[in-house]
């Protein structure tokens, strides 16, 4: 899971990160909270470094989530 709160002053980077993540297939749980069942750390770190966004972006490995069945269906894992 990736979450971010990037200020308006960094809109270009925020838009680039959001677009890349959505194109990769991450699912938006909320506007700035996206989830994906596969490794994507390198892509997030790369974009975060290019646009100097590192302090605004958090990556998490989620072991359990209450809507897991719904997400598995979205990612065609069941």
C-alpha cells in the first residue's frame, strides 16, 4: 500500500506519481491511498526521488485488510 499527502506546490510530481501508480494497476482505496498485491517499491522510490517527494510518500506492506475478498476479486486473484 502507498499513501501520500503531497502539497499543491508539488502538483507536477504528485500528478506524475498518481498517474504512474494507476497505470500500473494500483487500486485506489481513497484519493491518495492505493493498494496493489505485487511489489512496486522500486517504481514509487524512483518517482519520489525524481520529483523530491520522499518526505510525502509512505509505503506499507499490509498483511490483512477487512475487504480482502473484494480486493482479491478486483485483482482477479480468486
